[in-house]
C-alpha cells in the first residue's frame, strides 16, 4: 500500500465524513474542469491550456517571453485554468487566460489589465483575485513582451492594444465563466494600474456594459501627451557623460534631499513623505554652486535642467501638454527618466507607432512629435473623456488611486482628469472617486502607507479583504452594497515586509479633500484629518 493511501486512511479515520466530502467536491470540480471545452464556445479560438490547479501550486510558463519577467506564478486556491489563443483579425490575436476558482464567491467576474506598452499577462493579479473568489481573466493585449516593435506595419496589433484585446477577452471571459459555472456572473469588475488604469477608463468609454465596477489605478489617461512628456526628459538630461549630465548619486542624494528639505515639512511632519504634493514647488536654485565651489552643488546649466524637468510641460505658446512631475520621486525616477537613456515606452511609441521609423533617435524628440502623436491618436487611444454618460447611466462605479511621489505618471494628471470630469458633473462623487496615496511611487512602494490592495504583486501583502483597507474590496462594496468609500486606509509594513509587522497606517483622503496634521503621533491615523 502506498504511503499516501496510508496517510489518507489515517486522516479519514480522524474525520471521515468531512474528508470524503471535500475530496468528492474537488474530484467533481476537477472533472468539470477537464471536460470543459472552451475552444468550442469561442469562435476560431485554439486551446493552449486546460488544467486543474490545486492551491499551493507554482505554475510554470516556459513559453512566456523573457521580457515579461513572469516565468511562474504561485496559485493560492484550487482553480481551473483555461488558456486560449483568440484571433482578433486575420493578422492579430490575443493570448487569453481565464482562471476559474473552485470557490467562486458571489458570482464575481474580473478582468485584469497590462502595463507600460506591454503585452504581459499579470499572472500575479489572476492569482490574487482568484484567491479572493473572483473568476479572473487576463490577455497579452495583442502582443507579447515589453517592447512596441510589433506595432510597426501592423495596425491590427495596435488596435488590440488600444481597446480590442481587453474587450475581446472580457466578452470571452464572461461567456466562458457562465458556461463553466452554469450561471452568469452577477457582477463584473476591472482591476488595473498605469496603462491598466487607462484600459479601465477606455472600457467605460467604449463598452459601458462590460463592467459594473472599475479600479483604474494611476491611469495613463491623455495617453498621447503622456508619451510626449516622458520622451521630453532625455533631450533635457542628455546621454550619460554629456556636458552637465547629472549623475545618479546627485539625484538620489543632493537633489532628492533638497526636495525633501523644501517640502517634507510643509505638512507639519518630517517623515520622508510629501503628504500634499500640490503644495510642493521645488526650487532648484538653492543648489547652485557658490563662486569657487563645486562640491555638493550644481552649475547653472544643471539648475536650468532641473527647472525644465520640474515645470509643467507646455508648448512654446503656453498651452499645457502635461502637468508637472511629482517632486520627491527622484530615487526611482532616476532609474528611467533621468538615467541618461531614452524612456523605452516613449521611444517605442514614437518609433513604431507615431513616426513609423525604427531608426528614429529619441534625443531629437521635440514638440512637433507630441503634437503629431495627438493628431494621429491611433484607434483613439487618447483616453481622456470628460463625460461617460452611458457608464454612469447603467450605474457603473470607478475608483482611482494615485501615488503622490509617482516616478512614471504624475499624480497631478489624475487630479486634472478628475477635476475636468467634475466640471461636467457636479455629482461626480456619486460614481467616480479618487484617492491620493501619499508617499507612494508608481502603483506601489515608497515611504508612505502604500499597501491598499492594488494589483501588481503588491496586492494582498498582509491586509484583509475589507473595503476600508483594500481598494478591490472597496469597489465590490460600492457596487454590491452601495457603500461608497469615504476614505482608504493605507498600510506600511516595517521594511515593506509583512512578517515584520505594521510600521504605520494612514487614512488617505477622498479627493479633493486634503490631509491635515492635527497633532500627536504622526504614525497614528487619528493624528490626521481630511479637510
Ligand atoms: C474564423 O474562421 C473563419 C474560417 O476559417 C473565417 O472565415 C473568419 O474570418 C474567422 N473569423 C475571425 C474573427 O477570425
Ligand atoms: C505569445 O506568447 C504565448 C505564450 O505565452 C504564445 O502561445 C503565443 O503564440 C505568443 N504570441 C505571439 C504572437 O507570438
Ligand atoms: C490555500 O492554501 C493556503 C495555505 O494552506 C491557505 O491559507 C488558504 O486558505 C487556501 N486558500 C483557499 C482559497 O482555500
Ligand atoms: C484581412 O482582412 C482585411 C479586412 O479586415 C482585408 O482587407 C484583407 O484583405 C485580409 N487579408 C487577408 C490576407 O486575408
Ligand atoms: C561648498 O558648497 C557646499 C554646498 O553649499 C557646502 O556644503 C560646502 O561646505 C562648500 N565648500 C566650501 C569649501 O566652501
Ligand atoms: C499652441 O500650440 C499648440 C501646438 O502647436 C496648438 O495645438 C495650440 O492650439 C496653440 N494654442 C494657442 C492658444 O494658440
Ligand atoms: C523638431 O525636429 C524636427 C526634426 O527632427 C524638425 O524638423 C522640427 O523643426 C523640430 N521642431 C521644433 C519645434 O523644434
Ligand atoms: C530594515 O532594513 C534596514 C536597511 O536594509 C536594516 O538596517 C534594518 O535592520 C531592517 N529592519 C528590520 C527590523 O529588519
Ligand atoms: Ca511630511
């Protein structure tokens, strides 16, 4: 007799009924999974995976391109994994994953998004949301990997990227969810950050019936202008070693320290967090070298670079292209924006989409390029609606969050976006709410209380699935119980390590209310008030 059978018999003797029932349930779920035929339900699709996966399994993705940096994923619940290739035209297709948990909660369906200009399925978001009982779908957004090279000469792939991959995936995902559980999803959600935030807003704009609730984190809205803004830094800094190039040590030391010296205390607490970035106008002139001294200071040309970098990005006639960057993001922003190298997403966007010129040199980027990008606006990728009447009418809800020290998309852009929508709808809070997350970098991490149940692998990190602390739980409570969130409590773990315990928590305010320190231990949420 095998040792496993012995073990089973020993356990069964302890609690026979329970174990037998549990194992029968799993068996029948496993059978239902393995006899599912998704490719028969989705026209022209090809099945690439169908497997029953048990809680605790680390799935391997040997075919996933290396640049996606997702070779495997730990799965935290029993589920049925469905993967298909679905054509979107005669020369493009999506790679589609649908994970169907055995413990399907409240018949919830969820679509996940992508990032950058990539075609990378966020397996970590599929794992997190299925562990919380959602049937969860993700696509490769029409292409594989983190570059935009496949856009060149194939507008169909670009069309997938703008809106079609997500909608195609969502339509198939909902249909298969219904077929699998023999019950239609009761509520549908979207969950994404960065490019993924844009995708959520685009969904509400183009396909208002797709989702009841959308979490659009740090959204890359006004996308054409965003690509221009991020291309703008490299011509200012120049390549590494060019005259007056500012090296990484000056960014993470000298400049970042001076930003904090000028702005950290504006909120009343020296804690490394610029609580209200709107009050921080960094003045780099204080770093100008005194005559005859070039130690720990910057020359006049370098100060001028900083003035350009921290200013709002405008056309020469003063028309705004994109709001100013978040001061205080330097430690991470230096890795991309100020690294003395092109920002790869913008470089690819101009090379393979806007200019159709694979040899375009990003050091030559100027206003003409961003103006052209906005004019072309391929497949209406802009994503900058002022109203979403159909989405509002059907009762849809949107939640956005954005880090105050974001190093890739300035949070001032989300303020501008929300304000512009509020200009058109005095009751915008009834269906679209925005939380500024102080001291958070892009989508996650940073000195602030940044763990809020956002996607991107930072999701679960030790916080409960409760609306007060978790943005995904918050959208569910808003959609299903009508509980609109008034505040979102963020958590900071000691050294960002859950096992070391909570360092502090802070209640992030519903925009446009502003955080005010009212005294006491600054690590206590009660020492602050939203006003
Ligand atoms: C599906 O396949 C059929 C026949 O092979 C073809 O005519 C049709 O255009 C395809 N549809 C899509 C959406 O690719
Ligand atoms: C994308 O990668 C998947 C594996 O993750 C593969 O099945 C698919 O064929 C690839 N698609 C393209 C267009 O290369
Ligand atoms: C998956 O397994 C982990 C570890 O045993 C357990 O804590 C968790 O509750 C399980 N999840 C589900 C949904 O059963
Ligand atoms: C692909 O479809 C387009 C229309 O969407 C058509 O113009 C083109 O001829 C088709 N190409 C092939 C190779 O079938
Ligand atoms: C040079 O300027 C820096 C920064 O203002 C200051 O810290 C340093 O003491 C000065 N050194 C001399 C020799 O004056
Ligand atoms: C400023 O210049 C931009 C780019 O050329 C143009 O689109 C815009 O209309 C101009 N604005 C004004 C007020 O002239
Ligand atoms: C931008 O660069 C192009 C060539 O790369 C040049 O033709 C154009 O005049 C430049 N525009 C501005 C506003 O400098
Ligand atoms: C946190 O990290 C810092 C720097 O890496 C280290 O010095 C410190 O000991 C860590 N604290 C704990 C509690 O592990
Ligand atoms: Ca502070």
